[in-house]
C-alpha cells in the first residue's frame, strides 16, 4: 500500500480542482491516498508545516516558498499550479479616512504572519508606490478573518488579500478596496519536502499527472464558474471575471528565468541576503527543457 500523502492548501476557490479530483476518484484510480489539510494562515503557515514534517506537499505562493527554500526549508518546487499573477486587493476599513494609496504611507499593514504573501506583497506594493520600505509597520492577524477584524476595529490600517476572496467584505460594506497589486510572476506553485520526493519519486509523478489532468478538465468545463460560486459563496459575475483572468498550469514546467525575477525582487526588498542558482530550487523533471507530463 502506498503511503498517505499529506497535502496543504488555502481554503479558497483556487484549489477546487484538487477537491474535484478527489471527489471524482482520480487519485484513487492511481492508488494515491491524499490527506488534505486547509491552511487559513496561508503560505507562511504551510512553509512552517513543510519544515516541521507536518505535510508532504503544499500549494502555496511562489515568492513565499522561494524565500523559505533559500532560508533552509528542505523542500523543492515541483511544478507551477497557477500560471497567472495573483490580484492582491489593497483594502481599508469602510469607515476609515483612507481613500487613496498615498494615504497609506507610514500606516500599519495587517498580515497573516511574517513570511506570508500578505507580508511580502506589502513590500512589493510599497516599492511600487516609492515608499521607504524600512518604515513599513505590521500587525500580525493570523488569517483572513483576523484581517477583517483588524480593519473593522481599526487595529490595522490596510490589508492585502486576493481581491475576489475579500469581495464579500467589500459588498457587505466592511472593506473598501482602494487599489490592486498583482504579483509580477505566476502566483501558485507546488512544493514537496525533499525527503518525500526522494523516497516516493513515482508517487510524485502520479500526483502531478493527476492534478494537471484535473486542471485541464476544470478549464474546459463550462460549469466551473457555477461550481465555484456555489461552493465558495462568491458572486457569479465576480467569479466569471476571476475565471477569465486565471490560467491553470497543465504540466509541471517551471521557468528558471521566472524564479530569477522572483529572487531579484526578494533581494531588492531585503527578504533574502543573496540569490541562488534558480535551477537548484526546481525538481529536475520540472525544468523548462524537461516536460514529462
């Protein structure tokens, strides 16, 4: 019997192809036994879980896992999951006095945790605006609900989170979105602990083939938007727009030039001390010249 594959991801609409594959027994067909765990705390929580051998596989933000691997996380990027950028909404409390991005300079940003996407993208946004990144201030809030509470209660001034996930808070009149900060690279990748990758090489191949098969089916299913709207309680019109903006990967290819760009930005923002050879961050079968799927 194959070992259970402990896998983590955010409890958001991006990961529906994983859950559909499980419901349709696509993993069972290949004798794969998955144990899925939701991580409301996002990428920072998942990099910690990978380090602590609490999960084997994670679907997490590109910039977050690149930073953590460079800082010693014993994991490897084995494939892109979402090719398109993530659209980070820049939110303030609806009753706040902030209406433009310039109003937020020197104000405190709510972040799920240090090293998370909300943390790193606050730096990217500040850099885009020409602010002094050394003067950024943060309020750790744990997750999306914590960010919601922080803005409503005024314990933090602004909060970056994927704009469609937070749209209900905007519609309810709790948040006001005053800008969008897209990632300058593909948003989500799949990372695996090195020990698991080395010991279960064949399982990893089957796992990737299965999820890319599910991604392909999801992209070509005319009912996908309705499924997401119903399951995640998101407005159908919003989801149609999100779906049109989102590109799922259908093979495991990872471009080293893209990771070079991520590292250059992390270095510029002071989140890594030096860059490494990007090829060393990637599974050998996922290099751009090696399409095994």
